[in-house]
C-alpha cells in the first residue's frame, strides 16, 4: 500500500483575510469569472469585502445564495447557475455544507475551487470530498474528488464574530482526528484518499489534539468576546487545517460512522456535525477499550468547552431499542469507516458502546450539575442549550 498525503494547494489565514481574496486567486491563476456560492449569513458578512477585493468591475463575479443543504438537488441547482454564468472558478463561502456544495459544483464542471469558511465548525474546507445529505438532512453518501481545493482562505475576524457554538462544534470534529487516524494507522487501513498514512499526517493529527487541550478554553473565551487572539487563531487552524489534513491523510474510524448513524435520529437534526462527532469519539474510545485515563482526559476537555457527552445533550432523551438498532446498523453499513478498526465491528457492539458511553457521560457530568452554584458555565452553553435559528 502506497502512502498518500494530500492538501489544498494554498492555505491563507488571518485577520481581515477576506480583503485578499481576489489577490490570492490571481496569484494562483484562478481569478477568472468566479461564481460565489454563499450562505445568507456569509453574504451579509462579507459581500462588501468581496466587492472591495475584486474591485468594481475590474474582476467581474457572480453571487448566488446557498440553499442550506448539500443535497443532490442543491448541487444540480448551483451547477446550472455556474453553467449559465459561464463561471471560470467556484468560490464557496459559509459553513461546511456550503463549501461541500461548491466543491461538488467545481468537480462537476472541472473548475478550480476556493473555500472561504465563515465559521470554524468543521474540517470540511481543506478536503477533497463532499458529504451529501437528503433534502431532509439525513446522511446519504460521500463524493470524492481528484484534487483538494486550490485555495482555502480563512478570515479569523469573521469567525470571531460567529456564534461560539460553531467554534465549539469545530473542536468536536477536530477532537476525533487523532483517535481516528491512530486507529486506522494501527490497523493498517487506508486513509480517505486510498493510501497509507505518512509520518506527516500522524504528526499533524497528534498536534491537532494537543492544540485543543492547550488552547480550547482560552479560544472559547476569546470567541465569546468576539476577539481575535493567538489562542483563537491556533484553534481555528486546528479545526480547519490540522483536522482537515489529519482526517483525510490519516483516516477515519468509528467516531464519524457514529455521527452518520445519529443523523437517522430526527431528534439530532438540530445538532451540528462536530457535536455528534464529539459524542462519536467517546463511543469509539469505549468500543476500543481505551484506558480509563485517556477516556477521562477526553471527557474533561469536552465538558470544559461545552461539547456533548450524553445522548440527552444531542436531543435523545430516551433511546428506544428500535432507534438504537437503526443508528448502529447505519454506523456499520458497507463502506462505513467503522470498518477501519483492527477488529470486526458489529451493530450490536456499536449499540452497546453508545449506551455505555452515554452512561459514562451522565456519571461524569452529574456531580458538576449538582454542584453548580449559579452563573453561566460551559455546560449551560453546551449543545443542550436552546439552539440559534
């Protein structure tokens, strides 16, 4: 098995980076007739900066609003608009689903693609794949592409103004990176681009985890204040670049498979990708029989920043035996990354690990909830709190 490492051609991150979009695209030779596929929030936040960056009329660009779900219908709609406008490049701006849609359109038309995340909620921006959902938001399949984005441009000023919940969810997605890459590597399984993991991929995945532990709490505090700090910059890089390279060139395992299974439960549809992945990571550690100290370190970090440790925090107050089986069977479907473990993974084993992880999580947070003495805690700002629209 050949070792394969992949990455975007260029990664740019920093305060007010949106002002450099046109210059960076021209530098990469991909500045002709861009079509920007932007979420409504991204458009509101950055359209004036794009107009300034491209210059009135100097580099003409088209803009369309993303419909909200990376589904087959939405990809086809955006592809038709790219054809109508004779786009020479595609720019995706917004959250992970908007970027996934932009990559799908670019791949369909063989055009260069730029990803401009406005939240650090997942490791989607750097990847060469799109996660496709049904129009109702249920995971359907992954689309894999021949190359990664030509440019990833991350404006940390924009991300600092986003709801902190998105940053926390991004840490949940990044939390899985080291554990999944380590599992796939130990089992000699292929990474997401069909090869073995390199030393570089494993080092990046490990650094991702260490950065979360070191800077996570401080980054959340900075984001709540809307302030760009070195800790926030490092966490944004961990969520976006380190996790993106680590998962794709390192590999996935049970954590993301459990996420895919959880999408079958309607109660979880209000949850973000990283929130479900964070719980899936705890499930993976339980399934693998990891040492108690390792599991406690993960739970301590999750609780400190407000990531879910229980099914209730994902909206599942009572898990029926029927739904438990649906979730678990989806997590072990043919081709799922749960099969990257070194042992055979069955739906029964996944179901039991979910129940055991939930019990561990409830036991871990119970004393904290009983001992809470007023004031807003990280737990109160966790995914169990009311969701923004």
